[in-house]
C-alpha cells in the first residue's frame, strides 16, 4: 500500500453508518485519482445506513486510492458470522442498525456477500513515509508490523499517556469519541473520531496541508472557519 506523493493524503474518521454525512464530505473533498483516502475504521453500525456507506466506499474505491481499516465494529461483525454468542453481542453493540439498513426486521444473512467481502478486506493499519493511520491506538515502542491487534482495534486513547511512535511519525486514529466533537491534536497523535452518529461531525483531514472538512449526520457541511485546527508534521 502506497500513497502517491503528488496526491493528497486524507484521513476520514469513524463513519458509523452515517451515509448522508459521508456523501456530503466526499463531495466537498472531491478525492482525485492520485489522492489517497484512508478510512480509519468503524464505518459500520450505530447509524441508520451502513448499506449506503459501503456502497459509497466501493464506488469511491474506483475513483481514488481508497484504504479502509478494520475497527472494532468490523471485527465484531466478522466474529458474528462464526457463532451465536458473538452475533448477539454485535447486534447489541450497534449491529442491528446495520442489519436493518439492508432489510428492516432482517437478519445477518441479509448483508450481501460483496459487502461482507469489503469488510473482511479491511487493513489492520496504514503506514506511509511520514504518517501512520490506525483505528484505535498503538504501542509506541513497537514497529507497526508487531502491534497487538487488540490495541489497534479496541484500546481507548488516553491523552495523558500518548507518546511519539518509535518511527517519529504522527499517528492519526479514531475510536475514542472526542468531547464537544472537536479534533484532538496532540502533535504525536491526532484523533478524529468526532462522534458523527451522536449529533457530532464526520471529520476528514488532509494530513499534509491541514485542510479539514466536517459534516453532520444529516449531511450539513460545517463552515471551515469554525474548525480550529491546523497542519501536522512528523517529529524532526
């Protein structure tokens, strides 16, 4: 997986089934063929239209370099395919909204094979020359190929404990919903889970320029001047 140095590198936070927010954000960002768009996981569950979200992501995978990560919700769905206990746990954690986006009153079997294949093709992380992208968290002492899966998908980010990754690269993550739906900018780590499905915002960031776009779950674009964050760079 490579990011074209001549294109933009855009991180996209937790979508959680908010298809209207995603559609508006993609229209605002307008990813081009040489742009890399990194979806940070948890694109399913909670919101009302996971089906629409995956349709949009599949569509845009043919228009730009789309990289999508596996979050804990994608992991729960995959586990739900294996046994009844895991299925019930996933359904109670937001999975029913995913099922109902395909057929109200439906069952897991209503999720089509191509959408399941898309979810199962999610990456554990994405690392390029200057930046790292994970869903949840990471061990700063370990190379990305050695990261424990539970950290990448499940661990909450504690601002008081974060450290620079051993590579010196800034890490972008989601998973830990931010109070007041504002981006958490710690220099070494940037968290862009701004709680779209909880009346917050879906956030996209051009990690090289610092450009930021946000949309509500109802598909209302936020004025860029209202987003008080700026560019990031690797540690010197």
